[in-house]
């Protein structure tokens, strides 16, 4: 396998991963905004607390999507560690996401429903970059055998002639 072909293969795999991550994340954003706006408009819960509730609900649905769709082919050993890391990085994402909303709401007094949704969206966007990196790097780790398989495939794809075995059965 040529270097260009290997690069193309890795880019295609990354593109597939991004599309799957985006599909699950998109569903999570819908859940996040639906819960946020329901809590915000049907209760007296303050805006940032409503957003935290929505983020927690969306995080739960996202874990299921990432584990069983986006990263279903990744290492499934050590689920306790995986879930612990997922929750740890999700909390960091929650702080990023809701920190943006907090600053807009309480720092700049931008608290209209439109402004809250815009800054919640911006917070989700920034937190998503962090989540993508952390989930794929630390939580849903690639199986160690993948590198060995890729190496074997590149060896088999090599067009150079191979010596024939002396004993054939």
C-alpha cells in the first residue's frame, strides 16, 4: 500500500468517524435543546441550571449512541473505566458548554430566549471539539490489533514479487 493510499484510507476512516460522531451529536443537540427549552419555559429553573439539566440528559443519550454506533468497533474491555472517563470528559464539556452560556447570561445580561439559545449553541460547538478529541483519544480507544492488521494489509497489498515456498501440499 503506497503512502498516498494509506493516507487516503486514514482520511476516509476519519471522515466516517466524524459523520457518525456528528449524527449522534446532532441527535444529542436536538435532545439538549428540547429539554433546555422545555425546562426553561415550563419551570422557574434559572437558565444555566436548565441548560445543565439538558446537557446531562443529552450526555446520557449520547453515550449510548457513541458506544453502540459511532465506536461500536472499539475496545469494549474495561467498561467501568470507559464510562468513568466518558463522564469525566463530559463534565469538562458541560463546564465549557455552560460556561459560555453563564458568561453571556450573567456577564453580559443576554438572557432573552433567543440569546440563551444562541449562546447555548456556541457553547455546544466549542465543547463538541473538546469532546470529539477526548472521546476518541481516551474513552473509545481503538483496538490494539488495528495497527497490526493495517501493517499486514499493507504487506499483502505490496506489489513486489514474493519468493515461492519450497514445499507445497
